[in-house]
C-alpha cells in the first residue's frame, strides 16, 4: 500500500462542542478517525476518548467495531453525543465505519457517497486502490464535502483544496462539531471525466435492479459488469468498477458478518428481479471484485459479532448452492420440452411422403410417458428443497446453541464483576474519591477476563461491554477537569494603572497584592470587589509578604515591617529590626500571634512571638532539619502544622518542629514540580499550583488526590489565593486575576 497522506480539518471549539482528527499508524495499518463530542465537558470527554483510542491496537474490522462500540457507550454514560466516521487501511483492504457521519470516495473518473450513518453504528469492508481519495467527516463536517469536490474539479491540488475549505469551516457560525479528513496515497488524484459522460454512466447505473440482503450478489455484480462493459463503446476511457456494493442495496438491518463466500448459494428475495442474462466472464470478474460486507450496530447490549459457522454450515452452504443450481437446470429442462416449434419457420415445402405417422396407441404412450417423467422431475425438485430446508435448519440450530453456550459462559464469569461494578457505582454517588482505587483494580481484572475469551466473539463482546461501563464510570469520577478558558475575576489595573503583582497573600475574604516596582499595595475584597491602594515607598528589596486578619507583614532588607489592614489610613511600621535571622530569610508566614521566617543559609525556621508592634527574640522552631532540602524550598503554608513545598514537587509536613509521614497518593500524573502550596486553618484541603504542567491540584491533608484543574492559562500563573467559604480559587497572572469554581 502506498504511503497514505492525511490532511485534517477541524472546527473551532466551544464550551459544549469539540472536534478532532486522529491518525494512528501501527504495523502497516493506518487508522484515521474524524469525530466530535457535544455536551457538558465536551473537551474533557474528547481528550479522554483520544487517549483511549491511542492505547488500543486495532488491526482488524472486529477490533475496530469493538472499540467504536466502547466509545459510543462511554460518551453515552458521560451524557455526551458522539459523531464519528473512520477508515482502517490494512494493506490492500479497508474497513469504513460511521456513527452520525459520512464517507465520500473519489476513485479515478467516479465519485460519490460511500457510507452515511445515522444514530446506528455502520461498518463496511472492501478493497483499497492506489490513487483513491477518501473524505471522512462527522455529520457537520460532511457539509463541506461538496466544496472540497468543487475545488478538486477546478484543478486545485489536494492540499490547496484543504486550505481553502479550512477557512470556510472556521468561518462557520458554530464549527465546533466539524471534523473531516482527506486521505489519499502519494500519487495524484485523477480528474473526473466529462460531465456528459458521467451523466450517461449514472443513467446506466440506474438500470441495475436493487437486491435485498438475501439476493445473489455474484449475479448482481456480474450484471453491473455487463452494464459497464456495454459503456466502453460509449465512453472514450475505461470505466473503473467500484469494489463496494452500495449500502442502500442492503434493505434489512444487519449484524456483524464474515465476508460472503461467492461459492455459497444465496436465496433471491421475491420482491426483486434478477438481470435477464449474466455471462460466465462477468461472473468470474464479479467473484474477483466483490468483498461483501457490512456491520451495523443494534442498540441491544447483547449484539452478535462476526460469525464463524464452521464445517457444518460450510457443508450446508455447498449443498444449497449445488441444489439450487440443479433446480434451475431441471426447471429449464422441463420448460424447454414443453416448447413447440413455430411452423412458420419451416422453409422447405413438405409433401406427404416426407412425414411418417406413428400408430395412435404409440403416440398416446409417448405423451403419457413424457407427463410421468415431468412429474418425477418436479418431485425431485421438491425433495431437494425439503433437504435444503432441513439441513439449513439443523445448521442454524447447531450454530445458535453454540452461541448461547458461549454467551452463558461469559455471563457466568462476569457475574461477580457485574455485582462489584454495581456496588462501586452506588458508593460513587456518596464517595467518588474513595472508590477510584477499587474501580481501577476491577478494570484490570476485567482486562484479564477479556484475554481469557480472546477468539470467542460472543463472549468477547459481553466482556468488552462490561469493560466499557467500568471505564466510563472511572472517567466520570476521575476528578480531572479541563478548562478551555478561565474567566477573569478582576484586573488590578482598574485600581492602579501599570500595576503588576510581585507578591500575593490572602485572608479569608481579602486578597492582598504588592508591586515591588511601584511600591504599592492593593487590598481587594473578594465579595464586593472593592479595592484599596496603599503607597509604601520607604521599603527596599522586599523578599516576601504574609498576612493575618489585621496586618500585612513585609520581609525586606530593613527587617520585618507591617501595615494595618483595618484602619482608614495606613502607615508602615517596623516591628522587627534587621538581624541575622531576617537578613538571610527568604519566606515569611503569619499564623495566630506568630511569625515564621525560613532561613536557607542557616538551615532553620525561626519563630517570632509577639503582640501589636513588639516581637520577642526568635526561637529555632525546626527540630529535625536534616531531611529538608532548604535550597529548593519555594513555599510554606501553616494551618497549625507547617507544610513545606519544594520546587521538585516534594511536600513535607511538620508538627511541633518534627517531620510527620506524608505522601501524595492516587495522583493521575506524578508531581515533579511545584510553584506554590496553599492551605490555612480554615481550609480542609491542600492546594498545589503546578504551573509547568498547567494545573492546580487539590489534595486531602492525608495526601489523597481529590481533583485536578487543567488549563493552558495556568502556565503563566505565579500565585493562587483560595477561599473555601466562597468555593473559589483565584489565580494571579501579572495584573489579571482569574477565578476557578471548586
């Protein structure tokens, strides 16, 4: 198979709509999926579905069907709607599938819609040819097929056509559900034949009769070949015969089937008529061309996958083929014997001497003998039909019992896992965090069961369905939230132009910011958004700030100074003079009547006790400093215990100066960096800003992972302020203050 080129086109995302194109290449097999998700948290659900597909190994139609079915179930559980179409290229074969999507084929001089699906999942198989061009789109993305086709007819190359259509898609009023991809080989895509020739070809195609699923597809394809062969005299160029039977030829709703063997007989539907004549050459060509196919998902969970009836059913099929051919031959024989020659066709004049008349009795005996022979032939036909019906019924019965036995074994094996999943689902309503580990373990067990039933299609489908339920529940309770755009809570430049925060701290209802360059403080009320500014020009080289309910403290070269937060007029007062403890200090934290200063040079945390403007001589608070990486400590938070965070993602807990056991558990991605650690006596949880990973983590004070908020906007955030009473996290980036709802 030539190297495939994939050109994606996707619309602009919305809060409730997201689209994507996936291209996976593994072991000479290429998978292309165009899909969109609509509903609450569409982007999160879409990213999880992309991650799920990337983890799968899909090298066959059966595996593709199972994965797409799982995706549909997951999106349903998450209250989202999934539109998709996809193509799986396997050497010279191809499998196409769609769910509220379409696939368009452009092959040499012909083009047209190959597959179009509504809310039911459809899958067809066929052969891939070099220079084929496939357009694979969601329901909304399919609207742009015609525009791509127009560009190609106008002489655009494929990449230019895609560039033109991309602009049209993104200019669409709401293109969030638009996803389409063009897939073609390295060679050029041939232009269409003259429009008049195409009209003639379509007219010829319209003469071919429509067949139901039970029709003889060999005769159908052969008739199509005969029809197309007659056009060779009308068209200047050879017409390439498509290698798909159009979906509309299949009237009945289908379940998964193996490709039909053309050596097996098929019964013709009484509602349709075969072409009048099919020559042997056409039948041979049809046998080489057809690879008849289809899968369409039913809504029932106990769907029937691809079948393998074994030697018994193969024998029945051969008997049906042979019997049917014999019946046709005998019927034609009987009819031919009843035909009477037309006297007008005689040219030679006849005389009486030219005729010999048999005796009357002999003539009667011959006629009677002919009637008896005809009746025997019809009895033989009836007998063959009865034998075929009996063998077919017996074969179906054996197959049905085998499938039921396989399903029963799978359901018996799955029963304890189903009960566990129901229990976890009930517990997740009250305690979603507590059941995550148990659910992950259950998924691993179901994956082991799936391997046990590998090769058993019915059993594998049952296990796959149960596994998709468990995975969908895990996504729902994972606690991971993707935020496309963070709303701005307040712009500090509204209070002071050109204000850029150097430091930030907070009390329960106040957020406090300091611009070291301007020497200005902004105190912002988080409920009313009222801002107050204070000038502090006499402070130099401020290293950090901290606040309690009444005062704001500055750690600088002058020592420790404070500003009252309660008075109408604010003045800066020095409360601790510069000394060895403060000069080399890097972080200051306030708690109750205490000030804590981290001094990395002396590998110590000093605690100052004081009231009003007087603080006593400090004490060395830390009793076990050996395991603390002072040089990498970047954040300190106090809630009675002292929490210390380092820039390599390590969090340590100290009580009364002694280190306590603490570790982070069940986190989806390891914590390897840390920007800020926030908690207080009023807060129930720990809040970790990890700007390098564009995320904020919420942890319990026992270290258990609770939630994750992820947004590209968090990459530029330097500080966060948390107000659990307001159920908000405020993230500071320069002069902009974003808000995130807890």
